[in-house]
């Protein structure tokens, strides 16, 4: 096991155990309902992880950061993945090297219990769709807010009728900073 990932795994286990006791004692859940629902959720998460293409660790082709990892930056259009994830830590997604190309590019990022920096180019047509669930967003113009509904940020070069890069940002109990370069 990679030693840099070991604290993250321990943190995830402690978080899960803490949430188990919190839900059990705070809400005084009945074990007749609580145990089957808990088992069902664990099975559901396990099945979802088996059939997903999430890659963890410091692999150059990895699109998921758990804990603190290196910046993810697709260098060529062939390396662009559909989703990029940051869980339980600090991560950076660098999309400055993505060209607009012959068509529209759609990328989805997920930030869960983490802080994520998303780098975009201000001279390219980029639209950022922000879907928050109790998350804090900092925009390139310095505006910092806690959105409760879908919000959209567009670079100055963005036009509705032209090709563009669209980045969908899902935030759950985290913070995202969008930075123009």
C-alpha cells in the first residue's frame, strides 16, 4: 500500500465509523431499519465502484484525487476524461491545456468533503456550470458565495453560438475555487 494514501484510507474509515455512531445515537435509529439500510448502502456503493472507471493514486492517467494528490491536467485532447474527482482532501484540476477544437467539450468535476482548485483559460470560451450542495464557490473575479441553486460562470470569450468548453462542477460539503490563467 502506498504510504501517502494510508492516512486517507484511515480517515475514510474513521469518517464512516463516526457517521455510523452519529446517525445511530443522534437520531436514535431503530436497528431493525438501520442495519438493512446501512447494508444496502454499502452494497450500492461497492457495486457502483466496481462498475465505474475511477482510478485512484498517483498514476498519470488517474482522474481521482483522494486526500492530497498531484494536479490533474490532461495534456492532449485524447487524455481528456469525462469526469474528474476530488475526495476528502485538496486537489487541483488544470484545464488550461484543453483546446476548443472542432466541437464542444464537456467535462464534469466532483468535489466531496474537499477543496478543489479549477484552472481555466480566460482567453478561451469556457462556461462553468455550478451545482452545489452546501459548498462554497470562489469565482475568478473574487466573488465568494454559497450558492443554493445552479449558477453559471462564463469567461469573456464565451459566446452562445460558438464552440466552447463546458465544465460542470458538483460540490458536496466542499469548497471550489475557479481560477483564470
